[in-house]
């Protein structure tokens, strides 16, 4: 293993907090990550990380080496980029929520592949937030505020939680005017947790007894279109139905603040040209989507 590989693996170990996570991120074996750390510690003559049963934590010497290593790797990446600025090739792994990914990310990925014929994309659609380091993901689309401070985010728009029903349902049962009115209506719990029995509107909570509980939003929307009740979804999920008149947006004055839509990466350091190319392509495409520019 050359010295740059060792530094790259070492920085990945610090970022991931584990040898296995660093190995997956760099597409190397766990044994290679272990050897790189041992080799660096031997040459430095000091311990660079403290090992626990659950996580690795950098020592002061390890933090200093990691900072210097980032500078070296950044300079190396700049040199290589300057020598081969147009060489965007290789695999990019991307993840997104299922419905948003199907409607909006898959088409932009197709456009990216046309624009960069020497690239490949692996698109993973999942409604749970995958661990980017553990799963070896390069770019993720996330809706909502980030729980992981180590992620690097690029905002591309926003959505809202909205309440919707079909015109047929409202004609038969009436239109709720304030959140408290929902208690007298049939409701459909569609996301994010099938076990939830209340909807929050700012500081107020409305207790519900759903007529239908389903853990997949498209199934919930099918039921709402059929007049089975009122559901709460994200604005992009119902945008086409609202525009076509199949659903009506309710209680708009009581909607919570918008949620950010962001492209996130595990780190901004030593990001391959193919990942930067996809980020830039996806940012432009997503910012142009009407469903992410919502009042």
C-alpha cells in the first residue's frame, strides 16, 4: 500500500469511527484498514486512535495527523484534477426516499448518465436513512433536518407536511376548519410511523383514531383518492393529485414550517470528480423542480 492510500484510509477511519466503516467507504478490506493504521502508528511512534468495543476515537496526535493528511490529500486531488480535469468516470452510489427517488431522482440519474458516459450509478431507494459510511453511499437525498452533524449538506429546496382529502370525501363529511375538527373525521396514517396516533400542529397535538394505518405512502394516497379519509403527507407526494383536482389541501393556515430537502455526502474532503459532477448535476435539476419550491 502506498503512502497516499494509507493517509486516505486513516482519514476515513477518523471520519467513520471504525475500521470496518472506513474499509467499506474506501472499498477496501478491513485487514487493509487495520494494516494502514498499524503502519502509521509504527512510523509515528505513538498511538493515533483509542480503541473501544464500539468505536475508535482519535488521540491528540491522531487529530493533528488527520488535519495534516487532509491537506496533503486535498493538494494531491487538486494536482490530479488539474492534470485530468475532464476525467469524470466510475461508480457513484446514491440513495433517496422511495417515492421521491422514483419520481425525481431516477430521471435526473438517467440524464447524468447521458451527460457522463464513462460513469455508472447505483441508486438505492429506501425510506429509512441509510448510514452513508457504513453502506458506502456517496450522495444521499434527505428530507428534514439532519441528525448527523458530520454530514456535509447542500440545500436544494423544501417541502411541507400537508393534510389532504378527496373532494368526494369532503362533500360527504364536511371540511375541517381547524386541527381539532379532525377528531370527527376518518383519518389515514400513512407515514412516517404506523404506530403514531396523533398529528402535531405547532405546539398543539390532535389525538386520532385512524380508520386505516399503512406503512407506505402511495398506498395511503390510493385510499385518500378513493374517499376513505384524510391523510397527512409531504407536499411533493400529493402535488400531482392536487394539481389535477383529485385531492384538496386542507388546514393550510396551520401547517408546520417547511422541511429542508438536501443532498448530503459523508465528507467534503477528497471527494472524487464523479461525485462532485453528480452533486452539481443533481443540484441544478432538483432546484428546478416546482415541487421543491413550495409556499
